[in-house]
């Protein structure tokens, strides 16, 4: 293969990755950590992100001759789909929320049942407020 074909493929990977999955760790890390811990934990999460990118890149080179391109991309597609499922079901919507409110969302377990009363702190427990008003009247 010509050297320019490899360069074009590498460039295409960088472009598509940059507009696809690459910004996600930066966005999530900036939102879920409180201000006083944000710099340290964002550094750790971004370092982990780039380390895993290196693992995927190295694994691709080793697995391509063994599995072939079709099965290798099928494996990557499955992991991408699992990531989408995780984001859809386990990460709360944070658009338009303040940093303090977002921090409260991630402070206590919100995905697995008991929220420790944090819905009241977040102002989402309107049903209980209505019941209290009914009892007062």
C-alpha cells in the first residue's frame, strides 16, 4: 500500500474520532466533579482516557491479522453500543443545570433506588410538597 493511503486513513480516524467519542470524557469530567477537585480528577480521567486509547490502538494492530477487519469492527461496535446504553440509562441529563445541582446529582447514588432524600434537595419532590399542603388545609 502506498504511504499516502495510510496517512489519509490515519487522518480520517482522527477527524471522525474527534467529532465522535473523543470529547465525551472532557465534557463529563468537567461536569461531575466539584470545583475544588475538578483539576485533579479531570487530569486523572483524561489520562485514563488516553491510556485506553493507546490500548485500543495497540490491540487493533495485534487483532487485525487474527480476526480480520469485519469481526474486529463488530467487537468495537458492541463495546460502543454498550457505552451508549450506559450513557443513556446511567448518566443524568445535566443540560441547563448549575454546577452545584450537578454535583448533588453525583454525590449520592441516583441510579439504584434510594436517593437519600436528594430529590428534595434538588427540588424534584413536588408530590410530597403537594401532600403537605393538602394536610395543612
